[in-house]
């Protein structure tokens, strides 16, 4: 698992003849230079053109996905990179790792980390930056959540809760609230001022793997692990009424590793995207929970992370076949297709 394909294909067109019509070009998926040499664990957007990814090869890679070429690679971790977050106003990148640390990188500076955050006792699975860019939140399998001063790298707060094996962390935009998912199947909301849990959502039946906040900050998405179609769902919650479940998105056959809100075009329904260990990405109507389309990436292995770039483009990280650029058509019939792989 995690071995990337080594063959490269340049952009080309296949031509398919249709009876009574001229030949019609069918675009082929473009294969660019791979971003990583092994399985990828996470991908996120930095700018409208650049994405950041990390994985088993311990590298943090900045890639120009529109041009199909690597922009910069950072090396500093000695174990897998597990999660990433960015602060685009300052081109800051924060990478969490199985080496128990979080490193801070600056795209405009050299390839050495500009700050490190050390103090967790096990793998760090959650990292999020405060809206104004002065504080960093991290969560770990050591059951603790930590708050750090970015400038000094000093740990300001630490709170440990039994069985709170953190799986993901989101800072609510424009707020002092932080949301985290856990292997104990619960979702917790923290107040960054007191570093105490202010709300705990009702426990789900399965481990919660990921979370995301809607652009208007009204809703929360979480995803569940599972097998054989049991569990494997994404859940929409009302953040204004913590613990209020709005709807569920069911259809994946294995663990749903990631779920995100998709930027919607004016006049189009609000959309949700999810990726799964079953090698598929699904697009859902946020309100009705109808599955609008499914794209299966054969041979990709688990699809572990999604990053919306804009209303038409999604990036998807896989274990076996690198990063995939997906085109989302939000027309009368919503469709999803693979454009490039790198």
C-alpha cells in the first residue's frame, strides 16, 4: 500500500467515432510529476493555485496544481506527516506528525522550520490556527488538547481528558470556539479563553474521523469509520444548537475518512463532499442528503483527505496513487470527473 505509479502520461485526447457524427475528443487524465513517493495522509489549499500535502514520506510538499509542478518541499519530520493547516495571509504552514511534534514553515523563507511545538506524548492528529493568527491548537492520541503561542512556541494551555484520542481539530472562523473529533465517538467544543469543554455532542456509534465547519459557521460536518456500510456516514450538525443532528449522508461502504463543505455557485444548492476507504468520492445535496454523484478512483486505495479549491475543483489524497484533481460541474446535473493525478 502506498506505492505510487511510476509511469507518466502527457495530456492527450482519445477520439471515439459516433455513428452519423464526427469524431468526438474524450479527454484523458493527465499524469504530472508525483508530489510524494509514498502514501499521502492529508491535503489542504494554501492559495488559489497552491496546495500543501503530507504523508508517509515525511515531506511537506507545496504543489502548483494548476500548472502541474512542484513549488517547494519541506523536510523536517522523522515520521509520517498526519495533518496540515495553513494561514494564507502570511503563507504559514503547520504540519503535525507521528513524531509527536508540529512544525511551522513559511513559504516565503528557506526550507528550515521557523518554529516547532513539542510537548505531546503520542502522534498529533489535529492542528488548527486561530482566526487572527496568534495561537495554535493541537490535539493528540495522548488524550490532550494544547494551545500554543505561535511567536514563542510556548504551550499556554493543556487539558487532558480520559479516552479523548483526538482525530481532527477545527477552529471556528471568527470565534473563540474549537471543535474536535475523537476515537471515543464524541465531538467536543472548546473555549480557547478558558481551555475548557463547553459542549459535548451525543456519542455516535462509530469513531469520528474528521470534522469541518460551514462558511457561515452555522453547521458542522463529522465523518464516521465503519465497514460493510455500517457506520461509514457523514453527519451534519447545527452548531447553534450543539448536539442537534440535522441529517446524515449514507452510501459509503467503508470508513468515511473526510467530509468537507464545497463552495457553491450562486443559485446552486449547498453541497457536501466525502471521501472513503472504499476508493470513492461522493457529492451530496447538503439539505436533502441526496447523493448527487459518485466518482470511484480504481486502484487508489483509501481516499483519506479532501481539499476544495473553488466551486469547480477538489483535490483528493490517496494511499496508492498520489493526489487527484477532480472537476466538479455544478450544472443542472451535478457531475464529478478526474482531470489530473500527481
